[in-house]
């Protein structure tokens, strides 16, 4: 008979092995999102800056070195590059040079970072619930979140930040449980790394101080350890942040303050979004924008369980607050509540400008799933009680419904591939098409361009799109083989033979003057791309 510990290692190892293999098999199916070229350039500029400070003679012998802008000319210098900079270096190590190979390679690396984030979430859930099965269930739910799975291949901003922030929270939980100097150092490294990806991670030091103070109140005997650990943490974090962000090497305080202000005040005032069937300026979005987007893009079974879990935590906390706080797992639930609710309420209260759904708050989603796991525990305290507790029939029925919901999500992910990024959980495609943004990443343009080239034998093909979406055409060309790439001539809509649209800023049907629609992509009834051809 196989020992339990060995069985666990095999099951968990198989899960993450299969997940990694999926990334290898599927990473060439996704297009290039809007800003990936710019963020890669940011990594290249920072690589040049570092090379000039570390190995200046070697750097100047690099090909095209003089063509790379200086850090002073970098418009995105206030964006952290802890992920982008190593990615640029890895491109050189792997010797990928053509744009097609470069972006496929990047997408594979981005997915590998997602695998790391899923593992960190597995460890966090396992630690909270004291069960590797619950940890694996949480990891499975994260992978079977359609939009997250798709964006794990190309969303180098939000999904990468989810990974780093989750690692930071896990390191914080470990430190709060046993505040040794080693765990304080580990947490400081995780925090600094997360801040170097996105400045929103300054929430981690805030959580550390608040919940560290709470632990001091509940466990005064550990006061000395906490004081030492917090001292190490507060000393190391800024050092890590500066080292990992070349922009901060000169005038670190001034540059960090400028970067934080730039992030918090980013205000694309002229950006139009489609929300509830209306075009609205990003600065005028209603308070319910994020909650609605979260619910309509998350599988219903996850949301139901999360609300049950939140209700169970709130009920227990209100009954006997002080006794409730004395239990370690309850204080962790409070931390997860701050992780989920704090940023969400702050966005609503301060009326912060966000766009493209709720992607800027993706990093709160693991906390949402932790409450879903808490909901499972609230309904079924342990596996043996599923069929032995009173009212077992409705619990078995609920389990069946939830299982069917998960199966439906899997079917949708397979059927919609590679466009899980336009998944809507509870809306028919025609309704989602009318009420909300569709392919705001512009990924489907690549498939539209491939269709044009496959069906038009001419040596050169003229293609156009909405002037505001020209970058989508550029990105689509990047993934074409060199010979096919040379055939594409981008021009104005008046001169082009083909007009390609992802309906980014034109949600209504196009008039006949654009030509005849010869190709379209629908995802569960939601039209995300059209190709029009003129005579």
C-alpha cells in the first residue's frame, strides 16, 4: 500500500507537471496584447542601463546598442521591471531573435510564472485549512478560472503581479505564525520583489504592520521576536526595492514617490469603455463597475461558495469577536478579508480610474477563492460528514450542482480556446456582446490576419483597422512567419482591401461601406472579430 505522504507527493506533482505541460503545448495559441512591445522595450532600456553600470565595455559592443533609448528617455521608467528585465536577458540566453520566436518565448515564461503563483496559492490554502486536498482544490479553482488561464500566457502585468503578491501574502502568513528572523527576511524579499513588479504592493508592508500589531496584542509573549522580525523587515524591504528597480538607483526616494504618484494618478481621461450597453468615459465609471465585472467573469459556483464562506466568517466573528480573534486561522481569515475587501473598497471610495474589466484588481482573486474554500468547509466540515449529517440530501444535491458547474467551466474553456479571455459566466453571448467590452486585449486580430493570408493568394495584401487600434495590427504581424509578415501592408481604411476589427472602440455593427464581412470569430455567441473585404 502506498504511504499517504508519498501519495500526496505524487498527486500534487502530477497536477503541477500536467499544468506545466499544458503551458508548453498551448503557449503558441495566444496573440500579443496591446502594450507588450512597449513593456518589452522598457525591459531592454533597463538592461542597457544596468549593463552600462556593471559591464560598460561589454555593453557597448552589443549590436544595436546605440539604437536603444537612454533611461532618461524612457516614458515607462516608473513601471517596475523585476519581471521584464530578466525576461529580456533570457531572450538573449535562449538566442531567440525573430519577433515570432521572441513573443512565443515570452508567453511561455509568463505561463511558467503563473505556475509558480498557483503553487504559492496551493501552499497558502494548504496552510490555512491544514489539508493538502483543500490546497489542491484551491489551486484547481485558480487554474479553472477561464480568464485567468488565458491571460496567464500573455498578461505580463496583472497575472505576474498576482503571482508575486500571493507569494508576499504567503510569506506574511508564515512570518505571523512564527516570527523568526529568517521568515522576516523571506517576507522582506517577497515584498520588495512584489513592489518592483507593481507599486500597488505597498499594501504588503501595511498588512504586515497592522497584522503584526494584532499578533502582538494576541500573543504578547512573542513581543521580542516580532519586534526583531519587523525591524529586519522594514530595513530590508527598501534595499530590495532599490536593487530590483534600476530607475531607483539614482535619487531612490524622489523616483519612488514619482512612480507611486504616477501609478495612483494615472488618468486616461479620454478612454471610452462599454459598460452595461453604454459608452462611458473611464473617469466616469459607476461604483459598481468592479463588482459587476468580477461576478460576471467568475464561474458562478466559485462566487456562490465565496459568499457562503464570507457569511460564515462574518457570523462567527460577530458572535464572539475577542474569542474569535484568538484563533490563528480566524486571524488569517481577517487578513484574507483585508486582502480582498481593502483594495476593492479603496477603488470604490476614491473613485480610482480603472479600465479593461477588473484586471487591475486581479491580485485580490486568490483571497476570493480562499473564501470559496471556506464556504466548502462551512457546508461540509469534513469529508465523512457529507452523507451522515442532518439534511444530507440537500448537501449532496448542492455538491452535485457545484460539480456540474465546474464541469461546465471546463467544457467552456476547451470549447472557447484560445479565447477564454472573453468568458462570461452567466450572460448569453449576444447579451455580453451588447453590454460589455469584448476582446480588449486585441488578441483575435492575429487569427484574423492569418485567415486573410490563407485565403488571399496575392503577394501583397493591404489591411487596415480603426486608427485607434493600429497597434493591434502591428502586434498581429509580429507572430506571423517572416515570409507571411512581409506580405502584409498596413494602410488607411480607404486604401485597404481588408478591414479588420476587434470592436474595441466601435461596439456597433459596421456600415456596408467597410465591405462585406468574410470572416468572423464568435466565442459562445459573442462576436469578437470581423474581417471585411472590399471588391
